[in-house]
C-alpha cells in the first residue's frame, strides 16, 4: 500500500488482470497462494493467451524469488534470486526491456550495471538479458510486486520499483 501511495499519490492496493497478459513476472507475491484472490488469479493466468490457439502467442510466467513456493513451482521459469535482491532484479529486467526509453525509471537504471546486479542477486547476466528482452518484446506484460507476505522495507522498495516498471511499460503502450 505504501508503494502504491508513493508511485500514484493515492492510497490503495494494486489490482492486476492477468487474463490478457502475454508475460507475467511475479517478484515474490506468491499470487497463486496468497493475496486478495489466489483463485481469481489462477483463473486469469489460465485464461491468458494460449499457444494452442493459432492467433495467440503463448503466455509466459516468470517467478523471481529465493524460495520455490507453490507459485514459483507453477511458473515457466523460476529465477532463484538471493533474498532481498528482487528490486535489483526488477531494475535490471526493466533496463533491458525498456532500452533507450526508461521513462520514470531513467534515474534508477541509467548507471545500473547488469554484472553487479547479477553478482549481488546470484543470477546470471545471460538470464537478466534473456528475460529482460522477452519482457521488452511482450505486448501486454504484467509485473507483480511483493504482496503482504513480504512486509518489510525491502519489500516496499521492490514494490515501488515494480509499480514504476509497470508505469514505464504502460507509457510505451504495452500494458
């Protein structure tokens, strides 16, 4: 809630619709097992673009976090980032995805060194680049910040970063 207030200037809780998304990245929210509506989010994820339909691309789901939770185990890819490094991973992915158009993240990603993030998060640079490029190529990505299960200063920082990345992607007409 603090992150929503900081980013949007009004209190509230973000609501994400995953059903139209072609790329979902969860930064430790564990939305399939906690939060406002795990059942609804599971339904939405299942309704996301289906590879079996000729007109649709496959929806992709990536989980970023240190623990192989139920949500992480349902992801197409689990990025086992070191605890507390999720915001750095979010910034690195956003830097790669947004390229020359970082929007509201410009001040945060301008001097960001992917190799330093990779070392701190214990994630390879190749993974950050590959997932970041896929995120940038997505037509309708959704980035989900940490939920109530991670109520700490770091979680709030990660949530602000992830919400800003959603805003930046939205400015490019992607969300």
